[in-house]
C-alpha cells in the first residue's frame, strides 16, 4: 500500500470517528448556543436603543450610534456572514482547540493509536489524515453556523425592519471567507495537536493550545503601542495574533462590517498587510505541524494512559 | 522464509535494557509461545515487531520485510492484539472494526465475518463502553483477524475471560493454526501454551534464556521419580554419589532424581543391590509451568 492510498484510507477512518464523536457534537451545540445568545443580545441592544418593543415610546442610550449601526449590519445580510465568521474565529477557535486536543490526544489516552498504526504504519499519513478530517469537520461546523446565523438574522432583521440585501457577489465571496476562517484556526489547531502528541494526552493538548492562545492574545494586544513606533509595530506584527486579526478584519470588511468600531485592536492601520498575515500564519503552522510530525515519528507507542 | 526473525534486537530505555540482543526465529505455520515473567520484555519485543517501538539496535523482520524500512509491507498481513484491548468507547463494536478496516484498506465485508468468528454479532451494534472485559477481548481478537492475517501476535488473549470463554479462544487459536497461520502467543497460562504451541521461547530481563520445541524442553526438565519402602535417606545418600545424577530431592515421600529417564533401570538395580526396596519407579514428567519456573529462577 503506498502512502497516498494509506492517507485516503486513514482519512476515511478518521472521518468515521469524528462524525460519530459525541464530543464534536457537544462542542458544536455549545458554539451554536453561544452564537444564538450573541445574536439575541445584539437584537435586544438594537431593539432597546430604538424602542422596538414600545413602538419608539421608550428608548435606551446603550451604545454610540456608530456601534449600533455596526450591530445592525451584523444582523443583516450580508453583514451576518462577516459576524458569524468572526464568531467562528473567536469563541469557535477555543472550541476548535478543545476538539483538536480530543481528536489527537484520545488515541493516546485510549491506547487506540497502536492498533491504528499497525494497520497503517505511516505516521505522517496518520497525522495528515487527522488534520484533514479535522478541517472537514470544522468546515461542516462553519456551514451550519452560517446557516443558523442567516436564519436568525432574517428573523431579527425583519422584527427590527433592517434591509436584507444579498447579491451573487456575496455568495461567491463566502467560500473565500470560509477559507480565511479555516486558515485563522489552523495554527491554533496545530499547536493543540502538537501539544497532545508531545504530552500523549487530551489534557496536554487542551493545555498547550489554550496557554498558547492566552499568550498570543496578550502579546498581540501590544500592537496598540505600534502606533507610537513603526519599528515596534513591525516586530509586534511578527507575532501570530495581529496577523490573525488582519484576516478576521478582512472577512468582516468583505461583508461590509468595520470591526474597529467595536474593538480598537482591530484597527486596520495598525495591522500587517494581508500577504504578510498569510505568510506569518503559514510559517507558524509549518513550525507547529512539523513539531507534531517529528515528535510522533520518533515516539515509541505504548498502551493506554 | 521465517514468519518472524529478530537479529540482535535491542531496546534500551535510558539505563534500563528492556530487550537485550534478542535472536529469535518463528517459522511459518508455527504456533510459538513467547513466555517470560512480568517486565521480561515480551510486549516491548512485540511492539518492535509491529513497528510501534523503535529498536535501539538490531533488526526485526516480519514476513520477509524489515519492519523499520518497509513497515507497510511487513505488517500488511499481520494481525495483533497487544496488552489490554483498546477501542473507541463511544463507537459500537462493529464501528470500531470499520474504523480499522478503513484504515487498513480492508473490505468492509470482513467486519461481519470476523464478528461471526468471535461470536459477537449479537452485540455488534452496542457501544464498546457497555462491553464486558471478555467481550472486549473477543473484539480485540476480531480486530487482529481483520486483515486475514498470515501472522497473528496475541498478547494474553484469554485475559479476563471466564473458563468457557478461555476454551473458546483456545479452540479459535487451534483452528487458526490449523488453517496454516503463524501464531505468536504470549500468555501467563502456561498449560494453555503447552497445549497450543509447538515451540516456545522464554525471556527474562530482556534476555532469551531458553528456546526450543515444547517436547524437547520438557524432556530437559524430566528425571526419575521413585518411592522406596521405609526411610528414603539411605537411598538419597546413595543416589547423590552417582556422577550422572545432578540432583536429588524428596517431595512428599517421593525421590526426584535429576538424571536421564533411560537410567531408571540402572537406578533400580543399584538400590536393590543396596537392600533398598523400590516400591515405585518411573519418569518424572515436568510441566511447562515447572520448567518455566525452574529456568526463570535459576538462570
């Protein structure tokens, strides 16, 4: 059996495992619930500010007009696409780290890795199959989230009287947005997978992924001081977070949103250009992916932990 | 061509030598017992044969292919069950096998066949988390049978099984062997190994301390057993003076002599000449268990 056939076989096996895994369904359920809450909150904020429930009689001044305008766009088509993709790269990213750690680590915890590797002993093919199956699972989750978000936007937008305009261009841009969202999650899933392999457990994967995320987000917030000095900005922009933010902002802008209205760190003037973002993310992903491969390839595989 | 061949196979974990220059051959069609006390290096050896553990030195050749260089070719027709059964608890027994079948490019139809072989069809759709230890054990054997293996490595296959289950698995191993498959069997149940295996190897602290055909090894452990009328001490004293007797012990009034069985008549004549009445004399048959205990204690 050549490596390519082995990869295809392993991918089919990994897909069967992920698609039946209660943890994957649970995490998707949690994410959809959180997204539902977020959209409902946006709806309530706009409805209260504009007095929708009282026919304009009672209004609350909760946010600036610019912020309210932004939220309205997030509840309308096509802006909801950008909002959902942004949520996927926020809360969804954390859940993706947990899912990745589960997928990579449980083969060590349950001792199933040794059975799989005796059937398909190419460890690189095993790793790649797991990664591709994970990306496919994330793709399915993104599509479901976009569908739910769109339905809720149609419901809330109708109540709020928001215009819903979607063109063929928006639909054509959607796959690009989905691809960007997957690229944004890639380095985090890879560091979670690598940590699970190094620590030979789910908990090591979750720990490694979340610690890196926390460090990265903290370090990334330094980009606000980049406004003071271009040299500092250039250095900070070599960290992962500003580059991730760039792609997230691009996704929002593509669907008519301006994230900097709600989050100062997403000010486009401080973020690196998109080409740099793609290169930096690719380099981080390659480092994490190679670390995972090298570690697994050198490991002695024992029984269950 | 041998089914398994190891050449100076060595595995070191830090300062601990788990397997020390192991040279072993298992011929095709053999049922080979791989024995040793806990921590002797049996599982590490099997893991090296399966490409899961990298040898520090030496070579493992399975079905004619070097496991390190050509793992896919070496393991294509190898089925294995190592230590405790390991499965995805959230999947059914059948789905667990489907995962392995897909991973190995094995036709899905084999899943049903092997489930029938281990008689797990009735519970195939239940989640593995609900299985008893014995059922998991049988599912692990089913997993080992998936690739229609030429060589099967079974590490403690009857662990956790009730007596009826043990007999079933023993019969299954017999039928697999009868079909011409090579079987490497690790078991602490030595009477099981004695019944099933043609040849055995005994490992202790990573070193091979005995290997050969079961019948030959048992002959090595054979001696002469006799009973005399009255006090056995004069007989013991006399027998210890013979140059070809390597040991004499008294066990429950019987005298056990470490000497070739062929010398039984000579012993009888000597004792009669010394006015010692021999009440009973014959071969002292040792079991594999006794042989195992003797060599693992003394070597």
